[in-house]
């Protein structure tokens, strides 16, 4: 989830365009936040609490596959 200080649910930094300028912009945002140690640590902790396991991903892939099969059979 892209960093937004007001929401307090962020887990990192995102950018849409795959350009050097977009990357540089997001790195600058991250470096600015890095200066705010407590906020940076809170962001890191939220990110580390996220479940990025294959178990969760595999379950989601199965759900998508099954819903696609259901739509094809109709």
C-alpha cells in the first residue's frame, strides 16, 4: 500500500509509470520519510506483518481459476 501519512495503513511506496523519473520520485519520497525515524519504523513494521506467503497466493490463484471455470460452464 503506497505511503500516505494520513491513513496510517501504508506498507511501502508505489509508482505507476516504469520510468527513471517515476523511480527517482518514489526514492526521494522514501528518503524523506526515512528521516522521520518513528514513522519509518511504523511503516516497516506494517510491511513485515503482511502475509506474502505462497500459501495465500496459491489460494487466491485457485479461487480465480475456479471462478473462471464456473463462468465458462455457463
